[in-house]
C-alpha cells in the first residue's frame, strides 16, 4: 500500500460516526446504511483502496466465484460448505420408501406413506412423521411413537 492509502485509512479510523456517514455518501453515492461504526470503517476502507488501486476485474471475480463453487464453500461466510452433490439421503431411522402405517384419530383414519423425502398422509406431503402427527393431533408429537414406527 502506498502512503496515500495508509493516510486515508488512518483518517477513517479517527473519524466520528457522523463524519463516516458523510464520507459514505461521498464515496458510495448512496445514503449510509444503519451499520455499526466498525462496519462503516471496513466498507469505506475497502472502497478507498478500490478507488486508489482499482476494483477487482469481472474476470477475476468470476474465477474466484468458480473456485468457491468447486470447493463447495459458501461465498457469504467462507466457512459453510454448500449442499451440492448427491441428494440428501433419507433418515436412517425411517423405514424404506413405500412403507405404510395407519392410524385412527378422533374417528378419522390416516394413512402415512414413507417417501424418498418426507412422508405423505392422505395425499398431503410433510417433511417428517412428527410434522404430520403434530398437524393432525393439534400439538407436537413424536412421530415414530404416534404412528407406531419401530425404532
């Protein structure tokens, strides 16, 4: 970094929040968001360096994005791995897809069918047996116990 950049960054650190908001309008051309002082400093510091040294090219930005995708890293936080690749497998404790369970509740018969992803009860899909049981019973239920699914 050259001296001009270092001086500009040091000035940002010394500035009050009100001065940072004024500087935001000058550098960004928009009203400042309701960020904390430290966040304003970080964003403005990046912008100062971008103006003095030039922004990241679209080509490089695309290369970085592709590299993150190849490594399956979430670009928003840099730590979380994206859920790509093979589909999520069915929960191990659920019986095989197609298995059916019947339950009578308040005089009405319900048929639960295990699907590859979730369950079906009388034509309506749910994420889990517990979700279906909770809707039918009107309060939270352990789906395996309520439907009689063996453990």
